[in-house]
């Protein structure tokens, strides 16, 4: 696939102000709230409190993060701070307006006291429903979403007990093939479905007793949609089994060289192209199984009973979205062309079909074992409201946490609602939310910008404060950003919007799941792998970086796939697991001086339970992320309201680093989590190569190595001074450009060469015609004049009328040499000279390619 036609709020990483003793012990439980003079500075008062309750002196507790906090419901203000103690663990301290100090239990007690003082309707209903009930006549029917208390644990444990042959982490199996994953996943889905159906039947009786009707019961969440008179809604809230109620909302589509920008062009085999992964596109209309998607749409459904496609003259939004994943066009290829598309729609885009119940019903079918059985669910839609309605948020959090499906959603676009607020379900904790960048129509990364045109359009980034999910004000969506401006995918469709950025990221996820099928039921790990590989960044219009707009970065298929290995590898690795009551997880990794290291942690909110305070969607565990570098330096990320943390640093020295994931608090019974880390060679590192440190082309070599263009001449060397042969040049260019395969054999003298396939790709793309009829001369060296023609044809460089050099007159490659000079890729070998007949070394070739890729 190719392209067609504020300021930051929250500190993500802060190191302690003094050295910290790093004895890895369990954090002590904070004692009863204590009271300190309310005029004492918060941080010092909190440090004194920790010294009193845990031992030591206040100076041994170092403040690493602080936020003002709002109690949902009452609006009461607290101060919150995180401290690293002498043992290296993190303690959280709250202080209320009276000066009382305590741990997370102080916040929890305040929240519960605030909720207990409210009538059931005020406690359980969202703002939009309370407003609607107040404004509507008592007999007017309102569409209401109702969440129900349920417990599916016994059924789930029965499934676990039936399969002792599998390795389980909690209620998630570790399985190495997709067929088995789907079989076990179906059994777990059925166990939960049975529990949901039981409470939904009871709810139907309650609703009908109030004169209402049950319009739709979700098959994948303890959720029902009912139509009920406004005057009876408060009575429904009084029912014990009802945990929360909300006003049903309408939805809108978020639409108004991308593959190469996210380095999805590195793929070389079936396993890294998403082969066999089932990717659901949930939309109003269905995806067309034709043109560039012919044969890719393997299952289609409509909640109306009739498949619906966009009409003549209307933009085919779902096909555009699906094309970003699985489009087969050789030029505008999808990120995961081996994936299978599951199309689930609502029967069209009309007011009666575009409410929560229809979209959620479409998603239910997409993930149900008897329906689409999708591994990934894509929603390039948002609720038609910026008021904080909860149903989409809770539903998609639930299917991720309970069913283990990866959900990806668009952040939204300013033009939709003239608002920069991230839309739901994009503001769900467990959903991978994608914002937008502008790649400027190039594969280069250094010119990429955030899609942000104030007052006009761009990617949504504002996170509503004062909500249950953003009490501390540091919740941050989107998670990642990807190309969103003028992106062309399948069947000639091109447009702008976070709608297309979302499947670009989802397509990388499909690559990962195809290679590691266990990830089809571990969405936490997929999110961590994508964030750990997202060390690329797009800049704001003023050149700055802004995490509010961008998230943690722009994903890289190359790097997320590279770290998808067992243990701590050359490029990194990942770990999945569940805590067993211990609040600190740790993982040791090796680092080299100068490496850029990025670590990501991910976990889920909890979406089952009976508490109407949490509304069955609560972030019960607050993990922080720390890395202790060789030598003891500590870096960390310490937010409150996110279910992810990311740390990035340049290793100061070589040795063993320890990743730590302390939790304060930790959910009762433990927590599923995932860690992933990437290690990128830096300016003082040489990657795997031992022979490039003295080369003047060292940084160029590291660049093409990081892009997957070269793996060296051996496992540990690059051979920078060796000449480049024509067959090697073919492979370099094919990898750099991701040229498609061909079945045509163009030359007779390359039979048996390991580069033969790439030589044929190069010929099919028109980059070479060989050295003679049916001959490529694969072992001949590449001279500088030939290099010019290779690069000009490969990168489509424009011609130039300027004669740049005096020593190429009459050379058959002269025009291409001049084009190369005009592009800035070469300055010649000496003033006014190009040295056309000199052979190109592998080091020089790296410099040529580095400049051409960034041109």
C-alpha cells in the first residue's frame, strides 16, 4: 500500500533525583491514612508519611510523578504522587483537602463514599441519560443500554480443566497454531455467553415488568439494549443486578507510500504477511469482494439481514479500510495481504441502523465462533457524541479483556464533530487507538508530521478530564499514529482520515499473529509489541514532539516483527504472563552502550464484576515501568490512568539491564500483563557488525541495517570495503523498495543464484534490462555510473538539464548521473568529477541507498 495523491501535558519519564538502592523486595502495604498539617507542601508531607509507615527517612523517598486528582461524582480534589523508595519500588500517596494522607485506598474510599451518597439512578446512569430523562416527557420511550452483574468464572474454569494438555496462564492458553487457538477460544466464548444469557433473561423479565422491551442482548458482553419510558428508567436503576445504564448513541464514520512509512514493505514470506488471520471490518456497509480484494472477503454479514454496499457516487469507506489490510494491488498493497477479511455491517447508514445496538450486534457476529470468528476487530467508526457515553467504551474493553480479541479503533477526526476529543470506542482502555500522521507522500521518515491543521481538520487527541477513566488527568489516547492523509488502498480508493490509519496498524498486528498464533488470544502482547517497535516519531507543525497528538510513536512492522522472538534476542523480545500476587514483575535483558532501548508494558482494565461504582470497567492495577540500567541508573514511566507505560533510553554502558513492573495497587488475584522491548543500534553501537566502526560509512550502514535492507556479508560482519556485485545490488534494491515477486525468468546466467528471485523482481519493475540479451552478469561489480541508473530508475528520480560533472561526457548513464546529482544523492568523487567507471564498495552503496530512501 502506498500513499496516493497543542502542547504536551504529561511527563512520561522522570528519573529520581538521587541514587536509589535497588534491592528487589515487595512493596509494603501503606498504613491507615495519617493527617499532616494541610499547609505542608504535598510532596514533603507524603515523604514524611512514607517514612512513618514504611521506615527510613523522608529523604529516601524520591518523588517521580505527581498529578491533581478529581473524585468522580463529587468533584472533590486530591493530590497524588508516586515515590521510588530505597528498595526501588513505587509507592503511591494521596492527600485530600483536609490534609489526610494514604495510599490508593484513600482514593477508593473517597470514591465509594461519594457514590454511596447518590441515589441509584444518579450513581448508575451516564450524563447523557440523566439529561435525556430530565428533558423527556415521562411516557417518551428512550433507548437505554444496560450493563448487568455477571460471573462467568465457573464456566471458564471448567474449560481450563477440560484441557490439561495445554499450558495456561490464568484463563489464557499458550498455543502455537491458529486452529487450536480458535477452538479453545470458542469454548471460552461459549462459557461466558451462557453466563451472560442467564442474567440477560432475568433482565428481560425486569424490563418487561416496567413496561419496556428488550431490543437486543449482546452475545459477547453482559449488555442489553432496552426501550423504556423515561419515567421508569430510575426504577430500572434500582434493580440490584444492574451495574450501569446509559443513553444509546449514534455513530459516524471517521473518514474525511503509507505501507513503506510504517516499514511494512520489509515482508518477504507468507508468515509475515498476516496469512490466515481473520480481520473483521465493522462498518455500516459491507466490504466489496472484488477488484483488489477479490477472494479476500471470506465472510459477510449484516444485522439487517441484507448485505448492503455503498451506492454509486458514494465513497466506499469499508472497502477502503479493508484494502489497507489485505489489498492485493501490486502498487497499493495492503499491510497484511495474506489476511482474510470478515465484513460485518448494519445494513447501511440510516438513523435507525447506526445506533449502539446495531454496531455492537455487528461486532458480536464478527467475533462469535458461529459468525466471523475474527482474530482482530477494526472499528473505523466513532460514537456521534463527545459527551462521554460509555457503551462502546465498555463493550470493546470487554471483548478484549474477556475474549482476548485485539480491537483497533480510530481516534477520530476534527471535521466529524468540530472537536478534537478522541471518540469512543477509541477512548477505551483496552482498545488500540490510532491517530493520524501525514507522510508527505514519501517513504522517508524525517519529514513525517502529525496530521493537525488547527481549525480545519486532523487527528483527534483530547482526552476528557474529570471522568472515571481519567480521574488524574493523564489518560492518553491515541496509543499510536500512522499515515492518514491521502492514502490510497484498494480499487483506486483514496481519502484522508484516521479510518485508514487504524487498519494500517491493525495490519501489522495481523503479521504478528500469523507468526505467533498464541497472540490471537493475548491482545496485551500485541499492543506491547507494537508500542515497543514504535520508535519512529512524527513532528508537530512547529517541529516539536507531542505525545497527546501522537501517542507513543509511529509503529514499525520491521521492528515489531524483529522482536517477536523467544527470550532476549539481538533486537529485543517480549514476555507475557500473569502476576501471582507479587506486585513486582521483572525481566533481565542485555544492552550495548549506545543502543536506543524502548520498553513497553501493557495490561487490561477489568470488565466483569458486580460493582456499580466501577460500572464493570475499571483499571484495578496501576503498574509502573522501570528499567535499571547497567551501573544502577533508573529510568521509569509512572502514569496513573493508562493501562500501558513506555520507557525509552540510550544505554550508557553495556551489560545487563533489569526491567521492573511494580504495581500499586495490584488487582486481587493478580493481573495479566505483557512486556516487549526493542534494541536499536545507536551512534556508538555497531549492531551485529564488528568491522564497521572505522568506516566513514558506518552510520549509513546502520541505517540500511535498521531498515532491513541488509543483514551483512556474514552474521557478524558487513564487509564495507568489498565491491558490490550486480546480484547483491538486486537484493539491496528489492528489499529497500519491497518490489513484488514475479514468475517470469528474465535471464539465463543467474540460474542457481541465491539472488535470482530478486534479480527477476528488479527486471519486472523496469529497474534493469541486464547487461546483454538474456544476461544479467550477476557477479560483475557495480560501477558508479551503473549505480546512478539503478537508483534513478528504482526511485523514479526526475531528470535534470544541469550537466553536473565533466568526466561523464558521452557515458550512456550521463543523464542518470545528472539526475542523481540534482536529487542531492551524490556530490561526485571530487569537485566536478563523478568517477563513473570506479566500482562501488558496499560502504558507498549504503550511503547511496541511505540518501535515496530519505530523498
